[in-house]
């Protein structure tokens, strides 16, 4: 870590401490809500009735239960318990709001750190990559637009890399998405996880073509997709054996998935056995199933050049492989 990164690291440490304190505050409010909820329920019981039950010579289990309830009953009235429930409910909502804000601030700090220092790391590591952080607006919600995922059920991590490589705009990011629940979709949850690559080529096509690996865990095919697209059989035997092919235009499907393109895609299966390809609006999107990060522990990683170098190699390696494959 250099001196330039100390302020980022101090800011992250303060945010993490604030999150821990906020989580403890939320836990306290939850406990108090449970406590006063019990008091509200016990306020409806007559204390004299519980005393007579406990001392009335009833079976031991009934008497023990009565003594147990009387022990927890602090004599709080229903109105006092209600006031406390409202008070701690408001405190809980405030704590959750503050914790959400702290998480957003931490993510923003991570993005600013990477946008500031990632160009230097890429310049030192890769001579053929031009970093352009301001091109974030070019991100397309392909999975949502095609109908595979719902916007509210997907999120991207802060790990993102984009720029120019071999005169192509390229981007890579690590992604976890939840599945879509609707009448036209499969009953099981679609969990999409891995590395999402985008390569923008000088190719003119507007249709959508999906190649789904038959053994992939990122299941794209579903009834909703089948209504909009047609499953086609490619001419290439090897591609047909390893991928399911969907398209909304059979003509574009035949023109794009030539024998040469099929051979290129199959050549990557040895290095990346589980990946899917989406052709859409002049871009090629590849989703590789990889467990390359753990989002829960990511905020604990220090802000330093080794972290950025590891992330650059992890994101840049597959991006370079697929770009070279398409352009060779």
C-alpha cells in the first residue's frame, strides 16, 4: 500500500467500523422488540389469575409454566408496551436505513479507488489495453432485456474492467444474479453466476442468438424464452452436441454461426468448459461459470496494488482469450 492509498484505506476502515456498530444497534433493537412484544402479550393475562394457578395445587407442569410466565411479566401495561414497540420499530427502520447507506458508501469508495488506480496497474501490466473508465454508460442490461432476469433480482459487483483492446470496446465483470419467477418461466430458480464479458465488434446484426452449454449451471432456456425465440439445430455437429442454440431470426443465425465461428467457439471449451454466448446488437456477450470471488469477504480486502493486479489478471485473462479467438 502506498501513501496515496492510505486515505482510501482509512475511509474503508471507518465505514466498516460504522457498519459493525450499526449492525449491533439493529440487533439490540430486534431484541427489545421481541421483549416488549412478549410484554404486550403478557399484559392481557391477569396477574392474580397466574398467582392462583401457581399456588392452586395444579399439576407441576402447569404450575411451572405459570411461574415461568409470572417471572417474565414485568407488569408493563399494553399501552406502555405499544409505545415501546413503536419507539424501537422506528429505531430499527433508522438503523436499517443507515446500514444501507453505509454499504452504498463503501461500494462507491471501492469504485472510486479502482477508477483512480486501475489505469496505472493496467499500464504497468498490459501494453495493449487502453483503459477508459468513463465508458460505464455503455453497459447493457442484456440478461434483463432478453427476459432471462428481472432487474430487481440481479446485482453486479464492484469488480469491473473495461476499455479498448485490439480496437474493440471490451468489458468484464463478475456477476451474481437471482432467477425470474413468473408464469411463463420454469418453476426452479435460475442462478446465474460467473464472469460476464462483452466484446463490441464491427458486426451489423440486431437479432438475438443464444448458445447455451448443455452442461452449464447457468440455465438460460425456459418457457418464456421459447415463446420469443426458436431452438435451431446448427450445421456444425460438434456445436450441436455441446450447445443448445436459440434465435429469433434463423437467417441471422445461419449467417453468424458459420463453420469458422463454430470452430472458434468450440476451441474455447477446453480452457473454459462452462460458458454461454449471446449475440446481440453487434456485441458478443460471454458468461463463464467461475467462482473467482467471494462477495461477502471482498470488503475486507485492503486497498493496495496487489489486489488491483490480481483483479486485472482475473478479469483481463478471459477477456483477452475470447477477443483473440474472435479476431484471429
